[in-house]
């Protein structure tokens, strides 16, 4: 099964992490691959470690001073997206649920080709694997293959008031 959580609203990763904890609580083997989320400021990883949920983090540390993020695209970002997909292929037979956090951003920002992700879904995805894709942006080709699609829509966000990202809330 393929699940997609997308949109410009807050809550995509939060929903995927909640699902991960639920599956883990039922004894399922869970892994999370963080696309484009390098660095050590994502504190949910401390909880994942305590629970024993495997995760793999790829990407540059994009957090700058005072909660501002660097959204530039560099060659290193392309390499990290390739490493993320290589890790997925390496581990996909070992888990019941894998979350590809921010994979839709990686495609949207052209860190990796959409066709490469589609080829994986069509030709390599193990039949018993529950795969969750998160990120901003949506693609009709992915929606066609998905079994569940949820959109997080921003109605109002405190970022619009130029407030910085907050510890424990955004990271």
C-alpha cells in the first residue's frame, strides 16, 4: 500500500510519525528515511532512538541562525537524494512500514526525477511493504498509484507573521 501526505500545510511529517508509532506499537518493523533533513536539530529522532524505530537521515543541515532555513539547491542535495533512494532499495525487504519523509520535496525541487520514483513504485516496491510519501507538492502519476492521499492545506500559519521555527514544534 502507498500513502501520501502532501500540501503546504503543517502536519505531514507529524502524521507519518504518528502512523509509524502506531505500527511499531503493533509489533511491525518500521523505518523512516528523511530526505533533505540533515543536521541534528530534528528532535523527533531522539524519541525514535528511544523507541527503537530505525531512521536514516540524508541531506544538508538547512537550519540557519534563529530558526531560518536555507532553501537553496546545491549539487550535494542531488547526491543526498540518490543516497536516500539507494538506502530504500537496501532496506525495503526488511520492514513492514517505511516512511519517505520529504521525498515529494526532493522530486518537486528536482533533486531526483519523478520517473525514478515511479519506476521504483512500479517495479521494485515489495508487495507487503506499506510505503508513506510526504512533502510539499503532488503529482498526478503518484496519486494514481497511491491507495491513500491526504492533503494538508494551510489556512493560516504563524510563519506569515515572520516568526522563526520553534524548538519542539517545527524541529
